[in-house]
C-alpha cells in the first residue's frame, strides 16, 4: 500500500509552491522538538502537504560548523564567529596582536554547532528523478575553544577553527537544547533540469539516474528509496550560477562488502553479485555502488561483459546494455 502511494503521480498543483513549502517547513523545525525523531519529522511534513508521502531514508552525522562567541558568563556576544572576528580584526587595523590585547582577560569562548542531517523524501511522479528532498539539520551548540588566551592567532582560520588539540571537545557542556533547522528543500527533477540548461553535455548524475530508470533497479523500486542527492548551488567568480549534485547511498550504517574475489568469473561472480544486491535490497545495486561508493571494483563490469560474450549471461538484456554503455563511456563519482 505504501509503495502504491509513493509511486502515484502527483500533479504540480498537488503540493504548495516551493517558497511557501520552504517557509512552512522552516516554521515546523522551530516548533517540533528533537525528541520527535526522523520518523516524526516525516509525519509532520505529511501534515504540511497531505498529498505527498514522506519517508526518512538517511541520517548523516559527524560534521560541525562554526558557531558564535560567548563571554565568561555564557551569554552570547555574537552569533557568527567568522563575521565577528573579521569585523573586530578590521577595527584593530588587521593586527592580530592588537586584537588579542583588546580582548584579553574577557573570558571569550568560541562555540560550534555539532550536527547531523536528516534526509526525507517524497515521490512526485513515476520517473527516478521525480521526488522532493527535504534536508533537516539536527544541531547542538557546544563550547569549542577559548579565544585570545596564550599566543595571538596567526590567521582568522586559526582563531575561528584551531587544531583539535586546542578545542574543548565534544564532551563540553551543551549550550541550550538541541534543535532542528531547515537546510534545504529540493525538487530534484527541477534541479536536474536546471543543471541540463546550464551545461549542454549530459552530467554524470543524470547519466546515473537515466541508467536507474532503464535498469532492473528502476523497474523494481524507487530511486529515492535508496539514494539521495548532495546538492550544491553557488555563484562562481564570474558571477555565474554553478549547480552540482552527487548521489549518496541512503544506507544508515556500514555498506555490505562485495564478496567477489579478484578475477572471479561465471557462477562465482554471479553469486557474488546476487549476494550484494540482496543485501542492498534491489537488483543492479552492485553497478550503482561501483560508480559511487567504490564498494565494487570497476573490473567487475569488464568481467560481467566477458561472461556475456562467453555465453554465460545472468543479467537481463537491458542491464547488460547499461554495463556495456558504461564500458564504452565510463564515469564515476
């Protein structure tokens, strides 16, 4: 029943304009407690747009970003450490020693935001790229390191983000409760369309999604059940918009290991491919992970085609064509 709901085509008018939806999700993040969890976030998103079936598919942690500045009492002096440091350095004539002397003895400390990102998706149509991707960050502000204690920093980078040995560490007392914050809402099909308009040649991410659509994987499950896109959009030095997208496997935990020995052929290789696919939950998983996570050696593609040419074909013809096309024009992430 859930799969049927996910596969149903949603008309463009079925969900709010993206700017309105972005605003609604941002407001939701403010009111929803972290105890709700990723599954709870999916339910909250469904309330905002009942026509869409949201599901949480991936959580990526282990990252941080710079926070702000607090004084000895724990009160915030600034919310953005980098901007504050740049402005204060300018007031001191770009002299780091003068900057350190100006604030010495004030007990200032830098903070950082320890985070993880929850990826939630909802299908909007029958094609592999037809899905809405919502990235919600779970953040916790903690004390990072003392400012202006000891030698003056040699650069803004050293002041804002020193070596790990100079930090307080993740065991520091948290500053307030953890909270959610909207990172990004991406209409993936629209984003890829903009990418194609930006560059006439087919991008690697589009080649991978096209391969999914044409393969046994696309016939058996949704792309967004197993993958998300790490998207990036920025303005380059020529003031031109640059759009980038990299597929990320929606696997929480360790990826399975490919059990095929180097040089395996025939039945041994077939069994290794089948085992890997079963662990990931869809056919041709080995091919897509060969291009992205490097879990499968590129040499496997050659071995598969060698088996086909030797008369031992264990893949549907459409999957064989995809592998051959890749051998003729290889790409990877």
